[in-house]
C-alpha cells in the first residue's frame, strides 16, 4: 500500500521504516528541513537499535522516501498517518496545536481527484481528538474530498522500537467506518499480530489508559521498595514472587529512580487532566505521580546521609538517557538527578554511551564533566551513581572501578549491578528497596 507518515521523529521514522520493511511504499514527511536533509544524506537523527540498517535497505529498495512536501505525499498515499508531538501544557493538559496544524495542512492539500483517503492519528491524544481532526478536514478541505479519520495508537518503546513494531502484542485500530477499518487491517496484515477493532474514542482512550497503567505498575513497586527498605526485605525478591502470578506478570516491576521519558510523565498528567474535564477524576494517578517524584528525593536523602554535605563532593554518574538503548533525555531522571547534585555544589562527572550530546543541551548552564568512557568517569569519585539501566554498566569491571575511585561507595539507582560482585571488589553497595551491602572488615 502507499502510505505517508507526517512527523519523522521517534515514532514516525521507526513506524514508517517498519511499514516499508514489510513491503509498503512509504513517504516520511517532516517540516524540519534539516532533519529531512540529513535523512536524504543517509544520516539518522536518532539512535534506535537496528533502525539505521533497516532505513538504508528500504531506501535502496525504493520503498522509503523522505520529504518536506506534504502535498506530493498526500497525492500518492492512500493512508496518511499523523505522528507529530503532543507535549504537555503548563496545566498538564495536552497541547494539540501540532495536531491541529497538521489537520489544516492535510485539508489544504487534499483534492477530490486523489480519491478516498484515510487520515490516521498515531500520536497520543485525548479521547475525542479524532472527531476534531475530522471536523477540521471536513470544514476546510475542498468540496468532494472523501476522508475517514482513524485512531491507531502506537505502543513502541524507545530502545526496542524496531522489535516492538515488527512483533506487536496487539494493534489497536479505532474506526467508525468499515471501509477504513478494512484498509487499516490490510496495512497490518503482514505483521501477523492480533488486531483490536474498536470505535475511534475507545482506541484513543486505550492509549492513555495503557501508559497510565504501566506508570502505575512502576510506582506501585517503587512504593513497595520504600517499605522493603524500612522492613529489611528485598524488593527484587518481592517483584519475582508477585510477578510469577500470570495475572500480575514480572514486566514493569523494576524498582528504580522512577519513570521518565517523553511519554509516561506527560501521558499520566494528560490522563488526569482529561478525566477531570470529563467529570470522572482519576485521583489514583495523582498518587502515581507523587510516588514517582518521591523516589528520587528518597535516593538523594540516602546519598546525603552517606556523604553528608554534597558541596565539592566528587560524584560520578553512569547514565544520562531516560532508559537504556536510547539517546533520548526528555524527562530523564538521570538528568534531574544531575541538576540536583550540581545545585548542591557537587562536582559531577557523567558518562552515557549514546545520550551525551542531548544531555549537554538539556544541562546547559550546569557544570558537568562529560566523559567518553565509564571508567574515566569514575576516576577520583567519592561515590558512583548508576542512573540508567544500560547493560554495559552491569558487566563493568568493578575491581578496576574501585582502583580508580577515591572512596568505595556505589548507589545503584536501577538495581542493575550484582551487589555481591560490588562487595567483592571492595565497595559498599546501596540500591533500591534492598539492604545495603558492606565489604567484610577482615
Ligand atoms: P518527536 O518529537 O520525536 O517527533 C515529532 C516530529 O514531528 C518531529 O520531527 C517534528 O519536526 C515533526 N513535526 C512537527 N510538526 C510537524 C508538521 N506540521 N509537519 C510535519 N512534521 C511535523 O515525537 P515522538 O516521540 O515521535 O512522538 C510523537 C507522538 O507519538 C507523540 O504524541 C507521542 O506521545 C507519541 N508516542 C511516542 C512514543 C515514543 O516512544 N517516543 C511511543 C508511542 C507514542
Ligand atoms: C513507554 C511505553 O512502554 C510504550 O508502550 C509507549 O508506547 C511509550 O511509553 C509511549 O507512549 O511513548 P518508553 O517511554 O519508550 O515507552 O520506555 P519504557 O520502557 O516504558 O520506560 C519508561 C520509563 O520507565 C523509563 O524511565 C524506565 O527506566 C522506567 N521503568 C520502566 C522503570 O522504572 N521500571 C520498569 O519496570 C520499567
């Protein structure tokens, strides 16, 4: 099929590439000319495992193109996907100005002679947005243009986007027209995934409800981790014990510094706002946010308790990205942690395999010593903090790290390292929701 994707970011670029991979002809449109130019020259603006190779092979097979020209893309595409940002407003509501702008642009460029078109909202939006998009198009498009609007929320995770897209647990399609539903099912037929066929509004709501539930799961285990710390229990064992119940599952029960990223924080806020507007407030989600914020504060308290005054203390931080396998630092807890440490006068060194450039932009004005190597980062430090769950930190040579550091203290904010190994290497090891471990004195 011939598909256009508007917005070539984390979602648009990966989705478009995977659609091309299964045989569709895809044109990715972005109004950021620099980004499009980079892609045309074979430079991929984001880091996502396996993406670059897949882009190269699909471009050379002639199935994937990049352009700023929405009109040309709309003319040759049966289906137009919208994957533009939906950031939060100050009050927590969703900023729909990008969606509104794109709806107008689509209305402007469609012509009756192109034939029937489907406009699909892939961005995460409040329930009823699809009806608003349809209204804009029907108001402003040329007479005789025939369009259906569909909701097809995206569930990919950054860092595993390609494999999530190629093997989805389910595909949600919300359409109020059978013709649109049938065409959308053809788009996804090569993925062999279960398709959830629902009405437009239910599809939109599924996305906010899913992200909020996952955030709730993380906050739940983080709240349990605080109890474990007080009780001398081990949150990893608790997570294992409850997660083996299939009704609960072990996934998304990793205690840590709390959830970050461009989605959970904004989508939980967005869902709270939507529910309030609809007169059915989801108070529960306010507690989810409270627990998430408290997790970092509790961690900082424990570091202060150990190091006393943080001013002039040399702190090494492993990880800047909001999670492993990405260069994305939007709402990264690691970045928030570094801001707090700097504000208290600590001397911070930081290392991340992929996110340095983005973090430097985010932390402008903060004096951070960025390192190209995780061992270099640890040199002379009085404490090492693990802030992001990159695999390479888990397999670090801790004996070497111990030799480089000034004091042997680790705070593992992601329960990533093997505590016994850290102790063997001579460290005292502090983690989340577990007893601290100390080397024996003999
Ligand atoms: P992003 O910021 O990475 O990319 C958005 C792109 O849209 C940018 O390249 C921007 O230049 C482009 N754009 C903006 N206005 C445009 C216009 N008028 N015409 C053409 N291009 C335009 O955003 P993202 O992370 O890909 O998120 C997009 C949407 O998908 C959001 O609603 C988000 O909540 C949702 N989502 C994101 C993820 C994720 O993991 N990042 C996963 C699922 C859903
Ligand atoms: C999340 C969802 O998992 C995707 O399904 C969804 O499509 C996406 O949001 C979105 O709507 O944008 P993403 O934010 O990319 O994906 O990454 P996750 O793997 O969900 O991690 C989010 C945050 O939660 C990270 O900061 C991570 O460190 C944290 N996390 C995750 C935990 O603290 N514990 C866990 O058990 C899992």
